[in-house]
C-alpha cells in the first residue's frame, strides 16, 4: 500500500513480523469531527481499533473486520493513512507491522458494542481532545496525519475500483464466440475471494464488460450486494474505443457512488488514461483502487484477490 503519514520504525532482530491492520474512523456530528477509539482491557490503554491479519485475508479486509469486531461499527475504507512498525515485548525481538486506513461509518456510527474481555469501552472522541486521550505517540501521529489530510480536503474520497477479470480459459483452446469465454476454476475462486476485499471499500455499484469472463468475475460481489450488474458493451475487447470508454467513464468519474468497474487487459490502458490513473499492468483478478474527489485521483492502491 501507499503510505503517506509519518511512521516510527524500531530496529529489532530479523524475524517474521506480526501483521495487522486498523483504521482511523471519523464522523462529523453537529459541526464537530469525532474519532472512534477503543479501550483495551489487557493493555489498559486507549487506541485506534486494529487487529491481526487472518489466514487468507487481505489487509483492507482485516482493517474493516477488526473495526467492526472491536466497535460494532461497520465502516468503509477511504485513503490509506500509514504503515507503522514497533517492537513487541513478547516474543522478544519481534515487530508488529500495522497498516492503517482512514474510514467512515456506514450509517450514523451508533455504538452497540457490549463490553467483553478484550474491549471494555468504545467512544466517539472529539478531534480536539482525542490526542490527550490516546495512550501512544504512534496513534497521535496518525491523528496528525489525518488532520493534514483534512486540511487538504482529501478526507472525503470515494473509491473507484478498476478490476481486470480473473483467470479465464485459454483463448487459443476456446471454441466459439470469445465473448462467451468463461473463467477457470482458479478464476472462479478468485472471484469469490474478491468479495470481502471489495466490501471493505463499501462498493455499492458494479459496472462490467458484458463478456462472460468479466460478468463471472463480479457476479459473487453483485450477489453479495443483492444488486444488478450494469453491463456495458463499450468496455469489451471487441467494441472498446477511446470514445466508448470515455462515454462509459464520464458519469462514473465524477460520481459519489463507490464503484467497481471490470474489464479486459487490452481495454485497461484506455480506462486508466481516461481516469488519469497510473499506467499499471494488472494481473488477472487484480484491482486498482482509485481514491477520488471532485474528479481527481488523490491516492491509489493495488490488491490481488
């Protein structure tokens, strides 16, 4: 991920780091910015919500899941904030590596958390006083980084995800209309593994080439949403031109709806150029998350399923 905030790194003996993720979740109530914080029983500290990566998980999914588990507040991720590392006392010499995102609650952020053995208090703390409440300098640095982002107007971004379809059957061995070429078993697994990753960014609209391999890639997520897929022939290999792609993206590029767009390797350069995005070559099933505001790209991330 792209890191923008100051990070504190302590040198320790080389070993596999403990990998975790979390989020600085904010909302605005009565013209007052508030930050979501938790009190941990074991450590008797106030901190930002975070937790360890689970097997088979991607870090954005970890961040969204841990916030929900620790606070009861479902969130959608915005810009990446920072990756910080620090030494652990147990095991001696180990380091913990935590990736943070800025996030917003889905809904009003009402707290329904019930005290347990891990988290015994959750609160929305005003931005003006949260630094004094937080126990660690690292968390205060993350608040400082958010303040800079807010000053620059980069705290209200919307994600536009550009996705290359998952692994498909061989073009040379496929008989019949190439537009009907389907995913392999690996590709179908990749499509299902994209669901929690896309959900972490709160994607609510799905746009796709009408080719079977693209439709199959986004179907699991559309089913998760209970939503239709907006099929666009202008994003297919056979029909995509600079003009058709520009027409498709004109409304999406400035919209406020978190959107997923799925297309083909040969069409991606046209899409990325139209969006003013980095010219990256996506692997099958890989997605580029563009964090946008007012038609501008503020940041970006790359993730595999």
